[in-house]
C-alpha cells in the first residue's frame, strides 16, 4: 500500500472514500507480493497495481461494488494454467485480493499510519479479512513497536495479533495470520492480514564519481534511501547527486562505523564501494564485511580485486568474511557506461535478494518468480 498511500490519504483528508484492493496472499507464480495495492477513487481514478495488469479490470469492477455498498470482499483470482486466460492471470499464479472501502468512519487510524510512514517509524496495519462474524471483516488494528490503536473485535484477538504483528514488523514481513474466531492460537476461521511498513532499506554508495551518480538514481528508483559518502568535499556535493537522500563528506570507514554504532545499519542495507582506491575502499570494506548487511560490492578490475583481497587478509578478515564480497561488482551484462554499470550492480543486488541466477529467462525453465 505504500505506493498509493499518499493518494489514499489525500482522499481521506478531503472526506472522499476510496476502494482499496490489497494482495494478501499469493500462490505459485504470482506477479506481485503481499501488500501490493490498487486504489480506486470515487471519481474513477485508479492508482497502483495488484498483478501488473493481469486482473486489474476485475478488481476495478469489484472495487466499484465495494465502494457502493461498503461490504469488504476477499476474492481469489487465477486457478490453473489452462483456465488462466479466462480469469486474466496469464502467468498461472493465484492471488487473494482483499477489497475494502476506506473512509474516516471505517479507518479512523489512517492519519496516524501515514504520519508514521512519512516519519520512517515502523508501523503495521492489521486487517481482519476473513471471519465467521461478517461484522468483524474489515476491522483494523494499527500496531507500533510500543503502542497500538483500533480493535479487531475482542481484547484476546487484539493481544494475539499485536504480538504476532510486532514479530512480523521486526523482520519486515507482510502476510496472513490465522486464528480461531476469538484469537485462539490453534483455532481456525479468522484470517488477519499484516501489512508491515518498515523504513525504506538503505543503500550506501561510497565514492562520489560518475558511476555513483547513476547508481544513486537507480537505487532511489528501486526504493532505497540512498546515501553518498566521500572524504573529498569538492566531489561530494548535493548538486552532483540531486537524487541522493544524503550526501556526506567523511572518510567512508569512519562514517560506516558511526552509522553502525547508531543502529542505522540493518540486514537490508546494501553497500556499494565505488572508489577503487585502496586508501578509501580497504578500510571501509574491512568494516562492512563484518556487519550483518544484505550486500557488499566493490568496483575495480580483477587485478585491483586480487590486491584488495590481500590487503583485507592482512587486516585480519577471514575467508568467510571475504566470501561475502561481490567483487568485481555486478553481473556480467557487458556494461560499459555508468548507467549500464548501475543496472549491472542493481541486477546483482536483486538476484541475491530473491535467489536469482542472473541468466536469461528464455534459456531457463521453472517458475519465473521465486518465493520471498
């Protein structure tokens, strides 16, 4: 829902209802992940996507119905490969989409959710999407690490969902939880969707060079909060990196140590060292390879790579530490320009995140989309 949140909030603030369709579960080769959302406004405006275009028409029609009668609906799209064209989901996957009307009466906590997301404060929106008592379907409970707002029907339900939602929020996961009708752990009959809004993951780009400018643009496009850091003030300027969230003048290793000590580095953080200068990249890599981060890559030739490895071993890094280093950085795409190189690096980050092999899909078999 993050990508349509501003439009939802704008309509909510103006007292105009919207219908919101959210992917709550996927099976097989579904094109979007849980949490993907599509909005239909009262004037027919559409924003977002639940399937990349496959079933949006059907969701639009359902959204018009939900907008009119106010009754939320959990709908499944896609059945088998043979029938996929009939229902619109041509990839053969299956999507469960929950469509609800959003307005001040049905979701009074929305303003607090928007405020937290904009402040990069972790927050989870939990919604009852299935229950024997239809009056509880569509209820929301908003959960923060230290508080909650709203209710799902009973204190027992609220307590159970709060505990589980905080666990999912801490790991950045969105998905369905199943309980008995009154929140019984081993029961069935109630399904609650947890939509986690963590702060955006960080991308740290060390080295204020032309390749970094292209990497910043692509990192921002992929949803990262991007920081450029370089010790040379003449190069590390906002004017050279207008798409960066932060441009920092500091020695890379010193900045990274400080960020880690402040708790601003986590398992989703990606680090791209583009300096290819030993006095900069060896000290920062020595720090980075000892952190629990998603990706550490370093630019340079194979000769530079061999020299870098020798220096890092002298600094005390183990073979296990060095095995985490992506160097030379990126996938083999034959890239030459800064923009092409940035695509190569981004492709490697995506492949490592989702378990991709980086080969041509036309020359492979099996599912296109891998489970997260």
